[in-house]
């Protein structure tokens, strides 16, 4: 995740009141990911910590962060989400559509902030971009406008192309909405 995305995460949590506590009180936040062993999960969590620290939430001082990484085993996510809700965390940060869906199924009251490649409307996460409703909010790394822009850029690069192909993973639900957007 990039610093800008993490800033948005902190802003969103503050906006939803998850951290509307005295700086002397220690808040508990949960972070879930599905990063597999081939990727460096430590880098994601380090970026997450650094982004929160940049806006004043320092792990071990003003915030306690409970990390959960499914390491590519999506079947672990519902248990992780249920544990987070039982531990009464102030907010859940979920990275990837499967992690967000597990958190959404586990609670309707704990704020959930997500970063996903899916279109959050077609994935059923939020009602609309302007008024997400419910307890979920976050960012989409890909959107319908991005798919359109990608096709426009490809047409500029190869103006005489008569056919374009898209490579997808048929086991990834995110690709369904991306293909529909294209």
C-alpha cells in the first residue's frame, strides 16, 4: 500500500469516530490480509504502521495493532474476522476482497476500512461511492473509470489494433467486475 492510501485509511477511521479517543488512551485496531508466502507480508504491515505513524498513531504508544495474515488460505478469514469482533477492536482494516467480505459477514457495527482491487459497489461492499452507508468504507485500487482509461491508453499506444486481450485469473472474483467494467 502506498502512503497516500494509508493516509486515507487514517482519515477514514478518524472520520468514522474509531479514533475519537483521548491520545492518552490506547486504541486497538486489527489489520487483515490475504498476502501469500510469495509476497512479502512484512512490507505491507510495515507500510501500514508507517502510514498510521505519519498521522500520529504510533504502534505501542497510542495504538495497538493486531495483525492477521491468511497467507493465501482464504478459509482462515471468517475465523480471523470473528476473533477481531470478539476482541472488540475499534476498527478493522482489510486488504483484499476476501478479507473485506469476511469482515463484513462478521459485523455490522465495527467500522471496516478496506483497500481492494474490486469495484466496491458491484462487489456489494458499499451502496455508492458518495454515500457508502453501513460500516464499510475504503478505497478501490481499480475502478470502472480506470478500465476505460486503460483501454484508451492502449488505443493510443497501438492505434491500429483490431483486437485486445485481457488475462485474468478465473478463480479471482475481482476479475468478474473488472471484465464487466471493460
